[in-house]
C-alpha cells in the first residue's frame, strides 16, 4: 500500500507543480511576497546576530565576563571592617578556581597597594597599584600592550621588580620619552618598566582606568606592601605609625611565601595556618553568558576549600558585572527581536498575498475542480491538491528567499563591512514559517475548493 | 443489466417551496447499449444524468449500477465509483488549459493510485489517443487543438480508467455538424467495438438518431422509450429487439 501512497503523493506533487507552471508569471508574483519576507527574515537575523556579536565583543572588552572574588568582612568585638577586610583568599584559591571550575577561563590573584611612584624629579600616586599575575591582563582585556611586553609567571615566582604603566602614569612621569627600560621607584624599590598599557579611559563609575601601575603580585606584596600577612587589613593597621622599609624588605634574598610556623603553632592549630593572602581574585568566565554558572562553581569550590559548613556564611564575596551584562543582553536581544518582528510582518503580508491569489485561482478553476470531482476526486483530494500547491509555492519562495537573504547579507558584509553572522536558526525558522504560511493561508481557499458541488462547479462559467 | 432505476425522484428545496424535478423515473439500460436521453431544457434530463452519473443523489428511489445499489452512497464512495466505473464527456470539453493532451488524458489516474503504474498509465493514455486519432498531437495543448480534437481528447480521458459506462452530456453542442458526425461516429464505434455502454444526453433529435433507442423526459417523467432506426450503419451485433419498449422489465 505504501507504494501506492508514494505514487499518489508523487502524482499530487507533479499535479501541483504543473498547475503552478501553467500560470508561471502569477505564481512568481504570488510567491514574491514570501520571497521578500523570508529574505528579509534571513538578512535581518544575520545582521542582527552580527551586530549582537559585535556589541557583545565590545562589552566583553569592558570586562563583562569578569567576576571579582573578595574576602568577607573581618570583625573584631562587634566592629566590622567592611567587605574585603578578612584574610581568607589565597593565591592557591585562584589556582584551584581556574583548575576546577570549567566555566572559568582565567583566575588571577590581585594585591592592592597605595604608594607614591617616583621617576626622576616627578612623582605621582596612581589610583591603582595592583599586584597581579599575567593572566589578569587577559581578564581585563589589557592585551595587547601599547608598548613592550607583559611580565611572565617567572617574574611572579621570582617577585621580579618589573612593572607595567598605564597611560596616565606615563603622561605624568615621563614627559614624552619612552618609559620602556626606565626604572621608577616605589617606596624606595626600583621597578623596571617593561610595558605600557593601552589607553582605556574612564570606567563605568567615571574612574580613570589608565591611572594604573601593574607589577607581579608577589613583588607588590613583598616589596611595596612590606609584609605578607597582616597588612591587608587596612583598618586594623590604621593606628600603626608610618611604616619603614627594612633592608630585608627592600632587598629580600628569597621570596618566602610561607611564614614559618613555630612547632607549638603547628601542634595547636594545624589548619589555621594562613598562607599568603591576596586582596581579591579576578576571574574571567568562559563567556559573559557563563558568568552565573562560574559564580556557582566558585562558591562551591571556595566553601569547600575554606571548610565552611553548610549553614555558615561565606567568608568571601562574589561580584559580577551585572549592570554591564544586563545592558548587553537587553541591547542585542531587543535589536534582534525588533528586526525579526518587522521581518515577520512582511512574511504575514506575503501569506495574505498567497491566500488572495489562491482564492482567485480557486474561483478561476471552478470548472477544473468540478471536472476533477466528476472523474473521481473526493473533497479531501481537492483540498490536498490546493494545499500542496500553496505549500509548494511557499517553499519555493522560502528557498529563494533564503538564497537572496544570504547573498544580500554577504553583500552587506563585503561592501559595507557590516558585521553579519550566519544563522542556522533563522534558516530553519524561515523554512518552517514559509511552510506554515502555506498551510495557514492556503487552507481556506483549499477548503473552499473542496466544498464545491461538482454539478455546480461543472456548470460554472 | 447495467443500469436499473426504480421510481427515482429528485426534489429541490427552494426556500419554502419544494420543487419536484424528477417525479418517479423507472428505467433500465442493458450492458452495451447506446441510449439517447432526450428532453427539452427544464425537463429534468440534466438532473437525471447527474443522478445516473453518480454526481448527485436521488431524493427517493433506488438505483442499481452494475448490480450495486448506489442511491445511498456517501459523496466519497460515489467519487470512487465515478473514478472506477464511469466516464464523462462534456459539452464544453473541460480540458485543463495549458496542459498537454497526454496529461489531460492521464488526469483521472491521480485519484486512483492503486490502479495503474505511471508507466502503464502513459502507455494506456497514448493508446487511447491513438484510438481517437490524435497519436500525433499528444503534446499539444487544448489551445492548439480544434473543437473536434479537443472533444476527442476528452473522450480519451473518459476512457482512461476503462469505465463500464460513458455519459456524454451534449457532446456535440459546441461542434459544427461535420465534426459532430465524427464524434458521434466515434461513440458508435466505441459502443460496438469496445462494448462500452454509452448514454448520450441531448436535446437534438439528429444526435439521438445515432443511438439505438431514445428515452424522452418530459416534466420529470419518462414520456416514452422508443427505438430509433440507426441512421447510417446497421447495428451490427447489437440486436435492438433485446430491449423492451417499456422500462423496468428486467
């Protein structure tokens, strides 16, 4: 029986194609609406996708995929010292995050300091003195540099006295001469400038991002901040008198990450030994969309690493760039939706055109319908035939529309340099929509045809 | 007996008024007969033909076609019956425009996929076009054919499913007299050589003369069913005496 149905369907299709060919000009004009609609959908989707991707890239450049991990608040006798005052984050946390959280691309420890930078007879106190790992440059999109090369992991391990300078700092300290290879002094420690950062301008809060001094975090911690352990809590330190640099901190022989505990300490508190702590860990997720997943993974991991029992509060805080990501998502989504909506309207208009012509065609072919019924066509055969006709019309229109849409978006890309992106989804949707348009708008005329009375239809003039 | 009608009535409802078009038709047609169905316009002969051709259902009465009682069949069942057993030839040919003669002849096969394969169908259609003398014009479209040729294509189309019975509704109404003769001659040949039962619906006595007998309809009733002498040829192998003068004697 299946052989017969196949034969039947092939004959139905042939009949439909033949009927459409019989009036080729009209068929072409009828399907023009669908062609325009589908090509508009495809072109709009590709342009929309391309722009969305471009916007995404731009915003990602601003660090939309970043998450900042900061320690929780330290408290002493009911007085809290604010977020970030506890010493709970370690560089090992950063390594563990990047190793064990699949949604994370980069995790870099950051140590902050505030100090005067001196070059020759000029000096400046930059907004940011960050001790970082090289990965931080990628997370914050500082790569590539304007000049020079970034320092390496090797420099971090050795606590090398090298640094990168932001544009503002360069402007303030170096009057037109290239800073590469020069030495600047920070708290009497000389740092060799190995690179200059690109200009970024102000961030979203209006702070100058170029007023920055970057050095290996080990160097900042050991050589600028002075010690490795206690100085992180600024409030706790505030009553101390101004610090002095001991020769040991200026010229340390060996960087010692681990404070050597006394045997008593080891015996009493083996787990409370704090390694070197950092002020924050800057994390970059695999993509801005992955940020929420990355945050979950980091929370789980850090709770485990910091041995926090269920029910206890986290001893760290996570911040993402919610504002940025939300802006990004709403911008691109709204644009794509708007374009799609406009394109859909043209598809519906095309569908109405199809219905219109099919109605005319049914009226015009009343006698043919009567004849077909006389030779044995049932109502549903007629219905199917007209439905197949309009679906074929729409599908041909859809195929042509896809071709035209694709080529016009490619043309826009090559001529106007608009960012466009192939959208398989749009193509699938366009095919689906054009078939549905064929069914929906072809159904009424086909139904009307199938309801004709063969006697009346045969006599129709 | 190919056709047997028993007290067929057809009443149309026009608003509040019932309009009786057929008021009790009883008749029978034997296999292999060539019968003319005659009547003036408004006599009900078209309505009768529609019922005979299974296009319409009688309001009351019984109708046997090829031994099958069909007066109560549904529209779909009648469609199948029309496809398998009945051929139609119309006054205005009703060919599909911009479609080759061959495709026109093949058209009814679409609605009977179980019947013949594509290849067999084409061969059969070609043979039929040859039979009606259009072997050289299979690829011509209706617009390229004369009226007589178009009617011959229509006849070939009506025969594609090897029907038992052929209904011709004023088949020569749009043709000149010489072509009419050709077409009617073709009906006679089909009747005699292929043994197809043919019913010619006409108001023209000259056309009716080609039939073996004529059934006259007047005001929804049968006036009489007389023999008509065959005009040109003797009725070879189909004895006119086989049919009784009055109907319903089967």
